[in-house]
C-alpha cells in the first residue's frame, strides 16, 4: 500500500482495494458501501462504533442513514482521493457489519 496515510492510492492499489473490498464501490476518489442492518437500532449502534473509530483516527466518513440502510462513503478530502486511511476505515466498517450479520444469523 501507499507509504504514508495521506498519499493517494495508485491505480494498482485501487484495483487491489476493489478485490479486497468486494462489497464496496471503488472509484478514483472515493469508496462506498451500503448495508441493511438487522434493525434500526442495530444500524445506529454500528454507526456509533464507526464514529468512535473515526474520531480516534481523525478520519471521518460520510454516513447516510435511511431506516435500516446505512451508506458509508470514504475519501481523504485533504489528499483529494483515496488513501490508506480509507481502506483502513473500510476494514473497520466491514468488521462492524459482519458482527451485525453474525448476531442476526445473516
């Protein structure tokens, strides 16, 4: 991956991200994923845990909440596109989503 957190991902690194994160839409400047949580409250709990990680790392996703449907969009605005900060946060989001899916038997 990129040498520094604020270095834009290369074309090859973005292609690797597409493979590594198959549930995400990845383009030159951002990556997005939607997820239907097991319930509205479960979705809010996922958002809360992601928000805490975002605060701790000072890297904040765009989050849209529509009842149970959560949409996360990641981009490092200061760098003008995708960086390792985004792929690291995508991993956290995927882990939170997987935990919700396991709790509901999905």
